[in-house]
């Protein structure tokens, strides 16, 4: 992970009296981490805070404001008595638990439960790609290429399993507002999760489209 070690900027005291107690850098670091505590599942890395030792010890509670966008942000640590502000670079690395390959997978291989493991990965490592948060959603999927162990599984390197087959009788969930009904239809096309396929109502012979979901085809009717 690339970390910006930004310099400490804008020391607002020209000098600290010789008799004054210096500010504890650890207190500054603690105040920043507390301000970022709501970040959740993340790793926080601070730039140098040693410059705090050149400040007079704050008689009030330190306040922190954070600017910038993750992962590279800047914390401004404020003291109101005596008045000073210290700027510290902050790197926030977000993590999420996602599905990766547990071993080497060959192109065309169908994934079994033992082929998939859940692993904590930095969000930046898969930004912009559609990934999977459960192993169950991938059982029966097909590898579209050779995948080394530890590969993040995405819609770009696996094909999700066919859960509806052409000619299959399936239960279709029809949703209209708060009302849901189910009917049995015949699939005229095979479908994977996320596909829209045509089905036939055997009672009327009419065709209609439905979205394939993990629980089966769904028709969502708008008013």
C-alpha cells in the first residue's frame, strides 16, 4: 500500500516557551484515531506526529477535522488553549471480506465449495469490479480463465452457474407493489443469475420476460 508521508504543515506557534510543557505526540495520534473510529473495517496509518512536541501542551480537549477522500486524507488537529493547529497525513485502507480462490483453478473448471474461501482484501484491490460476498453464490460457477490461488473472484473471471435450463418448469415470483403471486412457467431459454430470459405461460401460451435471481425467475411489475 502506497502511503503519503506528508509533512507536518502550518505550525501556528512561532516558538514554545522554555518553561512550557510540550504537547504529547501520542495524544495527537490518539485524537486522530478516535476521530476516524467510525471508519469500520479499515487500517489507519498516520504520517509523522512528532511535530506536536514543538507545541505547548493543550489545556483543552483536542479536536480533529478530516478532509480529503479515502484512502489519502488529512487530519487537522486543533487546540483552542493555547491556539495551534497541526496537520497530519492519514491513509485509510478499507477492507472487506470477499470470495477468492482457495487453490489453483483451471479454465473451464466448475467451482466446488472447497475451491472458494472468504478472505479480507483491501477495497482498492478490486475497485470498479463486481465481486462476491458469499461463497454460496459461486458454487457451480465456471472459471473463464486459469486462476491462481488467492485470485479475487469477479464477474470478469467466472461465469455464474446456469440455474434455469431451457424447457424446465420453474416457479416464477410475480411482484406488483406489496402483492406477490407465484405461477409455474416453462423456460424457453437457459439463464444465469442476472440474466433476463423468456418464459412461457402454459395456460395461455404467451411469452414473458423474467429476471433470473438466486431464488429463481422474478417479474417485477411497475404500476
